C-alpha cells in the first residue's frame, strides 16, 4: 500500500466532530482539519491526520463541533446597530410611512463615523454567532468609511451603496436621476472591484421595490454580467409592491423584471413574501436566488405563514438563502424561525429538518453568493472559513447527532472560535481584531446623537418616570 504524501500545514485541529457539508454530507467523528494559508488542506480522521499532516501548530478540538462558517445573505450593517431600541412607528403608520418617516431618516442622518462604527458592530455580532460571509442590503451611504471598518474586522462580504434612480416628483429631471444612479453603480464596483478572491468588494445592490426604473435595473444586470458579480435587491415583502407594479405596468414585479431581462442566476431578490405562483415559477425558471429573512417576515407580520412559497421554490430547484435583515443577530435563530413558521402554518412537523437548515446556512448561502466552490464546505481547496461550537454546554449534552443538535438545540452564543480566510478572528468568544468594549461604549452616545439629528420623537409604550 502506497503511503500518502506528507501534508504541510500551518494549523491542525484534532479530535473534533466535523460537519463537512461536502457532497456526501459526511460527518467525521474524532476528526481533524488542517489549514495552510487561507485554504483547507486536509479534512479526515484524527489518526490519519496525525500520520500525514506536519503542522506548525496543533490544537485539541475534542470538545468542539466544527462547521463551515455561516452566510448571511441580507443584512443592513449600518444604522440598525446604533438605533435598534428606537421605536420607529406607531400602529396608525402604514408600512410605507414606517419607511419614509422613520427608517430612511435614520439611515440618511448617519455621519461617516456613525457608519463605520455601525458596520464594525455588525461584524462583531455576525462573527460572534458564526457568520463569516455576508451580503449587505444596499443601504450604505458613506462607502469608504464602511469598507475601512469592515477591513479592520476581518470579515468576508459584499457591499452595495444606496442607489435610487427613480424621481417620484414629475417636475424632477428623471434622466439625470437615472444617470446619477448608474454612475454610482459603476463607481462603486470600480472603487472596490471583485477579483473573485478578495475579502471585501462592491456589488450592484439596489434598494429595490419601486425605487429604480428599468434603465437602472438593466445597468446593474449588465454590470454583473460583464464583471462576474451579482445583483441584489428588495422586492415584495408586502402587497404594496405588487399593487404598485400592477398599477404602473399591469403585471406583477417578478413578471416585469423577467420581461425586461433583469432576472437570472446572478440576481438575488430578498423577501418575495407577497408573490403568486406564476412569479414563483419565474424565480425557478430564471435561476434567480431568493433571500428569505424570517425575522423580518414573521415578526413584521408579512403574512408569510399564509402565503409564503419559499418551500415551493426550493422544491423547484431554486436557490434559497437566509438573511437576518439586521432584525436578528444570528443566522441560526433565523433558520429555526423559518422552520417553526412553516411547520406551524402547514401543520407538518417534518418540514425543514435539521439537514435542510444546515444547508440553508452554509452551502445554499455559498451558492447564492456564487461561491459554492470556495466557501460553505469543509474540504481541501476550500477557503478556511470555519466555526468551533463549544459542546461543554447544557444545551448540547452528549453528542448523538451533531447536525440536529447544532441546527435545533445549540445556543447561538455557543460559538467559541471562528476562522475567516485562514485567520482566527474569535477565540473563546472574544474578538481578536476589534475592541468590543470600546465600540460598545462609543455606540451609546453615537446612537443618541443620530436620533437627535433626525428630530424624530423618542416614544415608549409605557410612561417612564
């Protein structure tokens, strides 16, 4: 029998249970994972690794389950971390009023330092809960400051600047508005190009809904086609989007986007809660990715339990990935909420089993980003993005089924250590790159000043003495 060649590695972790998410969905008990630079070079049994891996450093992983890093497909990384406790609406406000009178003024009142701070707070939260890759939701204003902050955090992500190309005022110069929006799209992807391997870059991310005319959608799609990027946008969280498109175009949003050629495998659409079967079929036929944000949907009363079609999209072969939308702090809770909502609505406890939840958080997220050959799986050649989950917690107990225990029962804050691109960024729950105490201290006055600049009233449901 020919002896396997020696594998040189920077780090070898031995004795862990490894959820590989490879094509065979292997789970390796008493396993080993080795990395060199920013790549995985070996995944297998501990005893084999001890024979063939020559590592500069070896660590004992016997108390841990290792999973691929999670992917958050939709998160607003700015504003929310500074103003999460601010009451933004009252029951008499419509959803549109909530956006125009409360949410948007908060976003647009941010200073560059606000946005950098908020982006780093978002990165802190994502990493703490095992997210190693994210796709921003397209509401960044001060791009350079945000990218600087994210680079310091060591997280992998794609970001989009705030792009709105529709002039709702009939007297406004619509052609100039479109030109400015397209110039912004072109400028951001030129300033932060995606070479396929970089940690941070810009993609054309549209606010969506009715905020951009066809010319801007098609310009974003053309940019993505030419440069190997992806377009992302919000659409149809509620009936207001279909109503607007029906009134203007006499067809529903996804029908309109399909007709103008704005859908396809390099397009991701977030929410899609208020769609019908014909639109669902278009998502499947065009290969468009759907990003589902359970916290926004179920907590926001979008009616998803009654009308949601994400399961049908998945059954049809569409890629569905998960996002937190900034409403949640961890993708694991979002996955569980998706399962609970659909199981209850359809009276079927077998829907969305643990295996599917793991896929949604890892390989589906990787595929939605177009990176299924580099992240979301623990296998030789893949990026060294992985998470060590501490099993020395009451919620774990003895390990019988690590996939089920992680997906259904493990505490989200049970993440012990995180590596991104071969670099350890979290150890024992402590961030190694950012000063968490300092950032949290800065967040309090920054959030208060941000709300004060908007002039919006601070409201509480009960009187405060």
